[in-house]
């Protein structure tokens, strides 16, 4: 093993006898003093865990999903204000975006091309950090486009010059979480009639959501039998929602006591580490109480059956009947705490308060009026025109296409350092176990599938835990808990299957019975397809003009997860398509005026696309089993201030963009000296070196509050 002595720094490698004794002593003293100073610097470096401004540090980001791209954008902000962080992103696939992916169907009309979001597809307005990111990304894109305009204008007369293309801004539109009545004059009116459809294969009935809310409506349509079924479903649903509401309110009270707010900004510290949040009483008491329970355990315990097994079994049967129609197979066996957080992400009714419930990052930002009456008029859900991939494409362009290395799947991550002993000798080592004296120059070595090795001062791992489990982690001491987290944290095998149709028959008021033609929303059933999601774009929505019967292309998305998603994975593409078409026929024969004449295959273009996230290295979205919120604590802490972990699985927003943003921002705070979050929208953000970051983003394209322009024919 090669070694190098610090004495090579001086004029002579050896103390010559020709030099006077006093000078020999002085030189030895100088060497010893410098070594002690060096040792003190090592100690200070160990104590100083965060990167200070001005110090050059090379950071490797593993994964170009939302978390990785967000971390890169934050580094760019810091580098403009005194930091010197060199970074690159290693991505195993040939594109950026991770589980944000939009499939586009071929078309001869670019203005009316069809698409389906095969990953994330909708944005609730209370996820304000996501909207902040979109606004900031648009501002950076517009700055680039102004620069492109100047280049094109300056060179327009140059022979052979090819104009540079501008980047499109991210334009948003209303997302219809519930279906809208296709006959409504203004589909974008939040108070317009809306409903979802529920179909039971065993009962062979179709119920609108509003009929379950008011069974008398079901009676008017289908008599006493239909009313009875609506009442049964309403009773089960209301019991579940009542019990879950009580436990959510219990968590809310605990969170309010846990979360501190900053007086200066009068907003919650939303980027606190999950470990700190989950280890603070009284929230910790609730996690100890509930984290090891399933949803089924909790709901049964709430009924106080007094040990009467017959009543318990009967109630369980009702719950499983509810699960088969209103949720997904396996839902009742998931973590209770997981479902509390999941319900909160879909909660449209909770009023905004100050301090806000920062664990969920809920907040109106500048997108909603604080007046409750005005807030009711604002659409609560939105999506991006052209697909959500436009967001990650925009982020990728903002940081610079040269910052991402594609097709670089990580196969091994190694801890490396130098050891300096008490004589001042240093040597290169691989493996922390050998660094028992003065470890210096600690680095992380990353090997990718093409055989390229890279060294970094810090590494941010944004890969899903399933992908981490297939990486060799060498030289790391006390890494067992990390391995266990990689192997055990549960992932939801999300599956989507998209079909293109040459006619939007679900919007056709001539084809369907009165009040059954709809735009957007979904049909939930206990058929194999489970959830059929309908597009919120491509309809013609000019006020007063009924154009729903126009021959226009559209897509239908079969959206399944957990056990329902697994069933589709083993089928061929053709088998999946035929299964979905059959299920569409089964439901719509209950809705159309002439059932014998309806065949969805008559409108099917032959184009389909499947995305099984279980067949990717990440295996799907985080969806924890009981007890697993405690398991992730080691990932949240990171490793020796060298390895940091981020991603939606390290947040309380599993499966949401805001979860990836939340975790990445916590990593940036842990990694640097920034005591405050670097918010994309903060008009003035003070950095550690005293500079002020001025960020005044453009408003999101075409909105006032969240009123996105929906007048599109895309």
C-alpha cells in the first residue's frame, strides 16, 4: 500500500546533520504543529456538517425524477448566491422525469393529439409547493425564450442559420376529479353538476355518487330496490368516513402542537426533517398507538362489538363489500397511518388555518383567496395541458441538458477515504472499517452499468428503495438498517392501460341516456378494470355551444393499483385491451339509450399503451405496511453527512409530486448552511453568506388564483 509522508511538503525529505541542531528542532516543531493544525481542521470539518458558501464541493445526484431535478434547481439558485456546488445527475433510463411520464398517440393534427399520463396525472391546489415550482420553472423558461428571440433576431439574415427553438411554457387547466355533466353550459364552473359512477357487477347496478349521497334520487330512477342498495352503500361509506375523520382530527391536534412557526414569515417550517417531526410528542404517541394497525384493525375496534365474533365477521363482510366498490383490493390491510396521510392528500374540505398543517404542505400560497366563500368558487384540482411530463421536461431544460447523464444505471456505491495516523502518514483506503484514526477526504465512489467510475464529495440518492436494494453498497459501516429499509419498505405496483378512441362516446348526449353523458372524472367498479378515467381535455367548451356529439378523438385510462394492478401485469397487451373494452361495454350498456347497438370496439382506433410500474427498477409508488414509518428513519438521517436520501417515499405524500419536492428540499437544508427553505416563490430569501436571492416568478400561465384557462382544443 503506497504511503506519502507530510515531510515532502518541506525543503528536504530528511533532517540533515549539516543543519544546526536548533534549526532541526524548529523544523520538527513546524512539522508537528502543522500536523496538529491539520488534525484540528479534520475535527472542525467533522463538526461542520454542512457545505458553506464558497467551498467547492462535487455532488452526485442519483436519479432524474422530480426529487433529483428539484435538488439540481436548488443548487443552481445557491450557486448564484455564493455557493460553489458542482453537480451532475446520473439517470438509468434514457429520459428525465421518473414516474412522471406522458404517452402521446400519433396524429396528423398536432393541435389535437391525444395523450395519457401514465404516472402522476393531477394536482390538488393545496399542494402549493408544486404550483410554486411550476411558476418558477415558467419564469426560467421565459428568460431562456427572451434570449432565444435575441439570437434568432440577430442572426436572421445570416446564410445557413437555423433558428433556435423556444421552449413551451407550462400551461394548466382544470382537472375534473368528479365527472361533469356534458350538457352543462360551462364545464369549468366549479358549481356545475358533477358526479362519478359506481358499477357493481354482482348487483348489476350503476349508481351516481349523488344517488349514494341522496338515495331518494336512486328511488326516482330505479325504484325501491335501487334505493335500498344506495342506502346500504351510503351507510358503509359514512361509517368509514366518520371513523377516519375522527382519527384524522386526532392527528391534526397533535401536529398543531408539534409544528413550530416562524414569527418572521408567519408560515410553518415545512421542511423539518420527518424524523424530528415524527419523534416529537404528542405525534410520536399517536404513531406508537396507530402505526402498527391496519385500516381494518382500526375500523373493527371502533365498533365496540364486545367480542361478539358473529357481529365482527358481519361487519368485516360489509367493509370488504365497501372496499370492492369504493377502493382497491388490499386497501383494508394497509397501514392505518399511511391511509390517514393519503386521505389528507384528497381532502377537499379542510379549511386553511394559520399555522397551517405543514406536515401536509397545505397552503393557499397565492393561488387561492383566503375568503371561504370565494374559495368555494375555485377549482380544487388541475392538470397540465399536454401532460404532466411537460413539468419535468421544463425542469430538465432549466437546469441544462448537459447536467444529466442518461443510461447510467448505478450498480455499486463505495465509501472511500484517506487515513492520517499520528505520525502524519496518510494512505488511500476503501471501506470505513479501516478508517479508525483520522479519516480525511471522505468520498463516495459510484460505479454505473457502463463501467464508468465517478468520485463525489456528497451523494443524494433519489432512487426508490427497490432500486437501492439492487445496488452493491460497499465499505459502509453499520449499514444494516439501510439494507432492511431498501428491502422491506412496501411499494404499490401501479398499473395503467390507455386506449384511444375515434369518438368520445361518453360525452355523446345523443348516445347516452339523459344526465349520463359526462366529461372527465371516472367510473369505479368491481370489474377487472376497476377505475376507468376519462380525459379533461379535448372537449369543446365554448359557452352555450353543445359540441359534445362532435366526432372527436379521446382516450380512456384503466387505472389500477395494489392487487388490482398485479392482475393485469401477467396479461399480454391484446388481452389487456380486450379486457378493458369488455368492461366498458358492461358498464355503458347500462347508460346508453340502445344497449343492443353499443360496442366500444366500434370506436377503438387500435392504439393502446400499457405502463406497469412494478416492472421498473423502482417497483412502483411507496405505500407502507403497518409499522414502516419507523423503518424509514435511517434513510431520513442519511449516512455520515456523505449520503443523503430523497424521494416521495421519504415524505408523507406518497405517490405525489409534492412529496418528492418536500424530501428534496429537506436534503438541501441538511446539506447546506441554509437555515430556511429555499422557496421558489420567496421574493427575498436570505442566504448564509448574507446575500439576498431575489425571485419574483411569473404567474402560472393564464390564471387568476387557480382559474386556469381551459379554452383549449389540444
